[in-house]
C-alpha cells in the first residue's frame, strides 16, 4: 500500500469585492450627478468610465475568478465592460470612428442591460440585502435610462440621475462595508447577509 499525502492549498488572496463595488459605485455617482443636472458630460466622467468603472471592475472580476466566485466574476467583468462600451458609444462619433447610435439603439442597449441586471438581482437574493439594493436600484436605473431616451423627457432624465446617485451610493456602502467588516473582523457596517 502506497503512502499518499494530501496537500491543502489555502487561498490567502485579498477579497476583490470592495474594489469592484467601489469602482462601480463611484463612477455611477459621478455620471448620475451629470444626469441629475449638476454639471455637463465631461472628460472626468469618461476617464472614470475607462479607468475605474471599466478597468478596475474587470481586474476585480478576474480576481473573483481566483476566489471561485462565478457571480462576482461575471458581474464585475460584465459591468466593467459596460462602462467601456458606454464610453465607446459616446466617443466613437466624436472621433469620427463610426456614426452615433440612434435613439432606438440606445433604448435597446439600456433595456438589455436592465434585463441582465434584473436576472442578477435574483442571484442577490441568496447573498445579502446590501447587494439586493445595489442590483435592484441598478435594474430600475437601466429601465429609467431607456424610458428617458424613449420619451425625451428632461424630468425623467433628472429623476434618473437622482436614482442613479442612490444606486451608486448603495454600491459604495456595500464596498466600504465589506472592507471595514473584514478589517475590524466584526460588523461595522451591516450588509444584511441572507441566511
């Protein structure tokens, strides 16, 4: 009979969740401050979309893969590329790479992301109340963006901006809460884990 050894590998890598949530949340708040009418669409928003909301979320998603977290991996990588596609849709016509997207095209874009996010919301029902708020409010945000494009209503655009600020702030809360709860090894900011 052969002697066999069992090797146990312990994952000691950091939790990438706070990075992804903060990248999403901060970029979402800044874009929706524009949507709510506080300032014009500017290079700060586009840079956040490329480098933090986009790239940092993709990095977080790749790290979630190492943690064997399919939900986190798919969500962060998908929303990272959402930000990159949104910036692309805004910049391509400006750079004469391709003509701008039609209103009906943007409506379809936001509706698809709304459906995608609604399906992910179902997954959060097994994770935490904090993520339920993030994904629930994000689902509403995408459908409001589509409705705003469909109606052309400035009021709906402003309401969408405020709803987006709430959505982004909820992601910031979830990200900081996850981070501080780990640092202090106790519940500093309740996230409402589902049992």
